[in-house]
């Protein structure tokens, strides 16, 4: 009987088994390493996260008011039409020191279609409304205009928004102060546990919004003005003007610092 000699295959099989075993061990080590946190590669093994805030109050110098004017008819007199009302209103604004650039048309109320308003002269029983928005720089200008308005024409005089011409500058200042406050807080908190504050790793600035930009007149008498008077302990002269309600601005940031 003829017998084949397979002895020469044994070294090759043994070598392949060793390669497979080495690959399995390498994969196991890699998987285990990936599952473990790499503390050795973390440049900031110890950190502290703190928040800082800053706020301020400013008297607005941009006061937006919506003024609704309506046609009217007095018994025995011709109707006060919308064109006359518009001309008189703009003249009153100019007399109060308010330039045309600060006056804009918001809407025609009631008869909402402008073309219809222009052509409606045949229907004398329909009364048109127009809403203007005026930007005032102070409450005194508001008072000056109110004194010049026609009471029969003026249907409402409502503050819809307040702001300040330097609002962007104030926001920048508050954000800087908020970060500085966070650093100060981080310093004394780390010192309390015998550590030292290191460099800032992350500064988180929340989405910017204006919680106080919309004027809240829910508690305003007659829905016109909300004024903030001075402290009762202060002396006030008879002709001393009260301040307009202040805008409250506030910003908060979160900062992550490394610990030395």
C-alpha cells in the first residue's frame, strides 16, 4: 500500500494557529482599551464648572408707541376724514419735535384694505382707522405729543416696546462681567478645597434673548404709562419729572475651569 507523507504540513498548520491566536489577543486588548476611560490622555483630569451672571437697569431712550386714529362725525358738522387726520397728526408730531423718520404707519385698522380706504369716499357712513407707530426718546416727548392730539380722533395710545440706543454695548459689558463673576466664584470655591483655579476650558453662552424688550403693561393704569418714581426718602421738587420704567438686562454664562 502506498502511504503519503503529510509531515511537511505540520509546521505550516502550527504557524497559522499562532497567527490566529495573536490576532484574537490583539483584538481583545483593543476592545478592552476602548471600553476603559483614557484618563492618561486627558489633559484636564480635574475641572470645576461654575456660572456667573450680571445685570443692570437702564432708563429706555427708545419708546415705541402705537397710536390709533379714527375718522369721526360730530352732529351738524362734516366728517373728519382720514386724510385731514393724517395731516394734522404729522403736523402735531413735528410741533412736538418728532421728525418724520421716527413715525411710521403700522396698519389701517377696521377697513384693512388701503385701496378700499382711498376709494370709500362714496360710503360716508364707513369710518376708517389708521395706526401709527412713533419712537420717542423720552417720556416728556410723549407728554408733549399727547397734549397736541385730537381727543375725538385718538382711539388709543399704547406703549408696545421699549429699548435703548446703546443696548448692544450694554449686553457686551454684561457678558464680560458675567464671565468675570464666574471666575471669581471658581476661585473661592477651589480655594475652599485646597485647590487652585487653572485656565478656562469652555465658556458657554446661552442663546441671546430679550426678556424685557417687550413692554409689559398688564398692570399699567389706563394702559398708557408705567413710571418708576424715585425713592420716597429723596426730596422732590414740584417740577421734578419722574423717570420712565427701567429696563432690566441680565446675562448668565457657564464656564469650565481646569484645576491645577
